[in-house]
C-alpha cells in the first residue's frame, strides 16, 4: 500500500497527487483526509506539511462535481474542520497554483508559505460563482475586508511576494524554485522553526476584521453599486459582496451557512451554468477530433509576418509579447514604417497607462525586425501572411515564401475567407499550409480560428494549435468554407438585421434589443465602427454572381452611396457629433429605410423586440447547425467559443449554440420553421436541427454525436 505521508524529523509531509493540477475531486479528498487523520493520530508526528505533487499545490475544486446534489464526504469543509481542530500545527506549502478550493484549503491551515512564482487566487467569479469553501469568511479575517473583496471580485492571481505583502502567506520560500519547485524540504525547515511558538488560532476562531467597524455599510454599499457595472456575472459579484459583508456582521458559523446558501443559489443559475459550459468548451477545443493525441507540436523558435498593415502589425506584436523573435516583411518602405510606428505607439500607450514596463516594451520592440527582403525569412519556423485579401496577391506571396523558407517551415495565412487549398496549390509543401485567422485588433482579441485546409497535415495543425496557446490566444480548429465559422455565421446575422429595418425596425431599436440581450455592441453601431465601405466592397465584388431572385436589402448600399461610411465620415446607420463615438438616431436614415422598403414592396409594421432577438440569434444558430453538418466545426461548443471570444456574444448565455439548447432545440427548430414560412429561402431549416423535432430535450451532442469527451476531472486551473 502507498504510504499516506512521508516523515521528515517528526514532521509528516502529505502530498496531494491528482494530475494534472491536483484538483480536489472526491478521490483526492478521501486520500488527503485519511492521511491527515493518520498523521494527527501518529505519536511520532509533531506537525504536518501539506503540499502538492508535480507542478501545483492544488488547482481547486473539481468543477464537474458542482452539479452533484449533495457533497460527497469527506467534503472540503470536513477536511478544513479537521485541520482547524488539530492540536498539531499544519503548514500549507504552496508552489504552482493554489486556486479556488485549493486556496481555501490553505486558509484552513495554521500557516501558509509560497514560492515566489506561486499563483494564489479565488477565480470562482469567472464561473459565475463565489468561493464556497469558506473563502469569503476566512480570507477577510486574514487579509482584511478590502484586500479580500478585491481578490474575490477580480479573480486575480497573486504571486508569492504579493501574497506575503497582504498577509495571505506568512513567508516566501525563496530557494524552492531553484530546487525545481521542491517545497517540502524548505517547508519542513520553516515549520520546525515555529514548533516552539504557540499554535496560531484557526481563522474560524478569529474575530471579524476590525477596520470597518463604523464605515462598513458605506463601503459595502459602494462595492455593491460597482458590481452593477460588471457584465454577465453581476449576480455572483453581488453575492460575493454580501458574503464578505456577512463575515463582518455574523459569527463565523452563521457566515459560513450564509456563504453556502448563496453558493447553492449561484451554482444552478443560468449564468454560472453557461460560464461552466464555456470553461469545459475551452478544454475540449484543445483536442482536435481525428488528430492523433500522441503527435508532439514542433518548436517555433523564430517567426515572420508578411504585410505590416493593421493585422500584420498586431500579429507581429503577438509573437513579441510571447517572447518569440519575429521578422516583419513589407515590400513598401512607407507601409513598413507605418506598421513599425503603429506597434511602437501601441506599446507606448500601454507604458503610459502603467500596464507595461518601459523595459518590457524595449525588449518586445527588440524582438521585431523589420525587413524588405524575403531572404531574411530563410531560417524562420513559421510565417503568417497578412497581405491584401486577393487570391492572386496571396498566391504570389506564398510562392515566394515557398522558394526562400526552409522546407519544414509552416506557412500560414490570415485570410478571412479565401480558399486555403487554392493558396497552397502554388507551393511544394501543401501539408505545411494552414490558416491562422486572427481577429482585430490582433494583439488584443483572444480568438484564433486555426483553419485546417484539406491539404493541411495533422502535424502542422498540432503545432499551430500549440503556437496559438503560446501566443496567449484561444485557438479553435475549423475547416475551410467562405468565412470559416465566425464570418460565415455573422453574415446571416447582419442579413437579418437589414431585413428587420425594411420591415419596420429602426437601427436604434435593433441595437437596443441586442444590447439588452447582452451583446457587447449592437450590430449597427458595430458596422459604423468598422466602416460600411469594407462590406460594401465585398457586395460589389459579389454583385454579378448574387442570385437575383433572392431578397436583398439595399439600405446599406444606399447609405454608402450617400457618403455615410460610418464613424469615420461622422455618419452611417447613426450620426456622430464631431469627436464623439456616441451613436445618435438620424431621421435621414429613417427616410432611406422607408424608401428602400417601399421600393422593395415591403409593408412596414411594428416589430416586437423579442422577434428581433429571435431572428438575429436563431439565424446564427441555424447557420451554426449547417456548419456542424458540413464538418467545418467539430463541436457546437467550438462555435460557442468563437462567438463569445470573437463576436461579443454574452458569455453569461454560453454562446449561440448553448443558448439554443437552453431554449430547447425542438422549440428553436419550430420557430425557425415559422420564420421559413414567413420569410422564405434564407430560413431553410438545417437538417441537423430538424433532428431535434422528434427528440424533446435534445442536446447538440445527441444530434452530432461527435463530441470529444470531457476530461474526467477539471479544476479552476
Ligand atoms: P491592410 O491593408 O491594413 O494591410 C495589408 C498590408 O499588406 C499592407 O501594408 C500592404 O502594403 C501589405 N502588402 C500587400 N501586398 C504585399 C506583398 N506582396 N508583400 C508584402 N506586403 C504586402 O489589411 P489588413 O486589414 O491588415 O488585412 C490583411 C489580411 O488580414 C487580409 O487577408 C484580411 O482579410 C485579413 N483579416 C483582416 C481583418 C481585419 O479586421 N482587418 C481581420 C481578420 C483577417
């Protein structure tokens, strides 16, 4: 039988071991509890060190267990109660992550020490939850109400030194990281030096933090008011404030019971269920179905970007931010200078705002080498092309790259919609060609569509998915089609928005309905921000091939023809005061809409907001279902990630596909049929979604049967 703990000079060392992050699943709780119980009864043991095996202390609760109706014993509470009742001192020795339940476990110990690089935090808020293992009651008693509330509401992680500064840990174990994160030995030495000292009272026995004795209610009212501005998870934020307040007004046990009741309310809330869906979706997205799991990504030591325009300069910054040297190639001197200036200005703005140190900016600028010469790209491992969106130009660039780059280099394109196999056809290395579709601004937006062409090899895909993560992006694998996943779907959304205007809605009504639904921006304010000329150019290109029998809204074209190109011309769907970005309704636009509707023979009517939301969102869902059918996306949850991270869909609704599932796929399918009867062709129901007609409570997984399995136990890591 495996030993429950090691012994070092009468000190028991209990290691939590449950790879990859030692999340507190029931199986681990049993082992920890047994080890604690044994160590506390062992007459040869004077004290206990609790630490993590591998890279982390403890990544937190097993999130999949939140759905269970009762807490399986031993619960986290039972373990903490046992530690707090111990007459022998217990030290939490933290390296790697101590998150959520992992940090709450540490708060149940008499002492805490951490390595300098440790990460301590309570990120439950990001899942629409609150720390439900006593964190809202113990943390304020340890570090004070303000610091505790800041940690709990932001979900931010503190390193060892910052944790020591606010009193969250008693000491920083400086030498431990040099010793390969081996914390047990320095932790034992640290604890030995405390054995003669009186046992500190457990946090549950400490009085409430005294600093707010008088000004407390004003502080908490202000904190609660601030939570109203938080998007999506106000409910969790409000509960966090209420619980921390309870820690100052109730005795410990009452406060704990209050925290528990608030936690149970949140765990079943639609916001938290949606956010947890996205949490698991991210983990699933890392595994691409059909790609051998044992393929190892190749190292990318040097990269290059071709084209220093809006996207290229942002992409070059992504590499520099990740510490990867990158060449930025432009043929045009002026464009190259403009690109480098854009990069420098973006970094300088971050330095001015205090978000980036000057030394870090200098280092990053030093990693970007501007060049005009293709030969300078001979040794790079990966190139991302971001030149004009024209097949001929892209093919010319790719044949030049193919000629100069080493044969194993990966050549990626940032195209928004072109056929990547056609681009690859001019090279001798089709297996090494792939799409890396960044979103604007590329240095900020987290989403990366990794576009797998028919020619792309599994090895290339595996490497680029890994590169995406190295660049701190969320890479989601998609297939080739016009617009890939995101832009293909968004086209249906904007099409419906245009039809709604003709039928009787105003730009303000549509935008407000979608903002109320939770979208980050209304579609028309967004169009004005991006500029109406970009999609106008696309429509003009497609005009010759557009089927003339299909409905087409002319509103956008007429706006462009009258010089209304959006914010940049002071007018688009809305008008803008000089220097302001605030959209103002414009009667001139109303007249244009009425005229276009009359010309198209459409009788205008009052359209309820609910219909606006249903038509815009279900258009996305129906197209998403077609994308699943085509195999362009492998999972409904991948589509959700794309929409939440690239298109401003509210995370608290879990993405369009998850939202449809919560509304009932059968009901959504019926609604789409109604729209089909009323509005025709564009609403033809996806055959995949029609499968829900005979399956009440159907899930996308039931319809597609292609879901990757969720890892057995996931934590907040
Ligand atoms: P842009 O016009 O700002 O930049 C293109 C740059 O490429 C220009 O600086 C131009 O001088 C340079 N260039 C053109 N031909 C070249 C060549 N042969 N060799 C080297 N440089 C060359 O365009 P952008 O908005 O950065 O878009 C670039 C690509 O990214 C396009 O394929 C576009 O579809 C895609 N994209 C754009 C966005 C967006 O929001 N703008 C989002 C995702 C993807």
